[in-house]
C-alpha cells in the first residue's frame, strides 16, 4: 500500500473497555473518513498502559479486544494499517532520542501527568517514571511515521503540541528528519460526557461504570444506563451546555447518532423521558452492527492475529527509515 498523500496516525490505549465516547469521538471518523482520504495508521498503544499499576493479563486481553473492535467498527487492512504498538520496536527506539531532546520542565507541565500523579499518590502508590516520560513515547508514535495529521480530543492537544516542539527542536539541532504534524479536532460528538456526571468525560477506565456506555454492553444495559442519565432541574428540553449539561450531553449524543444539530433536536421534545428514550434507541441501533461484527471476528482469532502481524510488518517498514535517520543525525554510530 503506497503512500497516497496525507498521513494520519492515531491510537487507542487498552486501559479499559472501549466506550460510546471512543466510538463517536474517534473511531467512527477513522472508519468513515480518515481511512478513505489518507494514508492512515491506527495503533493499540499498549505500552502506554504500563505507566500505572496494571494487571498484565488484563492489558493483553484489552489489547486484543481493542484491536478486534477497531476491525468490527469498519477499519479495513486494505485501506489502512492496524497494529499493536509493542510489536514495532521503532517506537521505543525513537522514544529515547526524544527523551534526550525534551526537558524535564516540559514533561512536568503535562496536565495528564499532574492529574494522574495526584491520583496515584492518593492511592498510596508510587508514581512511575514512565508516567512522566511517556509523552516522549507518544511523540515517537507520531513522528516515526512522518505523520501529517493527528486526530485528537482536547485532552490530548497538549501532547501533540509537545510533539511539534520536539520535532522542530530536533530538526534545528541535528538536521531535517521529522515532519511536524498538525492536530485535527473532530466536530460535535467528540467529547461525550459521563451520563452520571455530565461535566466529566466518559472515560473508559473509570471505576464507576453506571454513567459509561461500553461498546460491548448488551442493548438492555445500554438502555438502562441512558434512561437513568442525570438531567437537570426543571423540565424544559433546551440545548445549553452551561445551564443544562445533562440534557446537552444527551442531545449531543443523539445528534452524533442522527447527523442532526442538537439545537434543532431540542425543539422536538416535550420531556426528558422522551429525549432519553430516543437517545437510547439511537445508540442501540448505532452500535448493533459493531457488536454483531465483533462477535463474528472474535470467533476467528486467527484473522485478528494475521491483521496485526501484517499491520506491524508494514508499520515497521514505514518507521524504520525515519528512526534510522534520527539515530544517524543525533550522532550514534550505525551498526556494521
């Protein structure tokens, strides 16, 4: 598969079961748009799951599940590259060079590091060094492939900006090696909020799952979670993120499922109950094909293994020339 122009890289971390937020915010666009218009690589970034305390068996299980769901959602190995990060050594080879390019202050300014470090300490756990340095690995994920665009939510924009900074600094000091990537931001539906806490993102690794719709939830479970979603005081259905965050979240989910504008949808409901029911119906129908295809693919584990093997081979071939060039540029002696 030759390069067709713009190159896109994006990834999903196997720290929990993938959610409606992951699907509406990223996966659906990868399937419907990105794999068709660009030379796209989609990666299960399993090394990033090791920055906090974890169960090894669970990481392996969620890595396979995430890869299977990417394929079930509609990513095709004929149109894009799907692979697992740890299967391509160039990621870690380049990460160390970027650690040698970044500064301690830059790493400590990362908002996710600050937030996660606080949670680790609150749980009486030591903060792993990798939690501080993993933005260099994330930058390596992107820069190894000459990536032009990185589709991200607002919570990852800071990491892409650091990647851009490191690429420019490396190029200035050692010669032109890296493409400086741009972050691209999806439209409405990109930031699905927790159904029980509509001011917080619907995260896949939260301990409390009542406000999270998982892609592999049974339909009745999806309906129950949406029907029990927190709304707001009063009874008028209006699209106002500040005054009515719960209703706004439901309207944005329904809008993302239907292709309509949340402002327009609000005018068609006379009660919160009707809004919840229609949103639940829309979500169940949207995810039904994904769940059905996931069941089919899961019954043939050899298919997933072959996709990941061939994806890693192609990713390795794409990344190696850039990473080798970075090694030469920074002053390392090539092997004989």
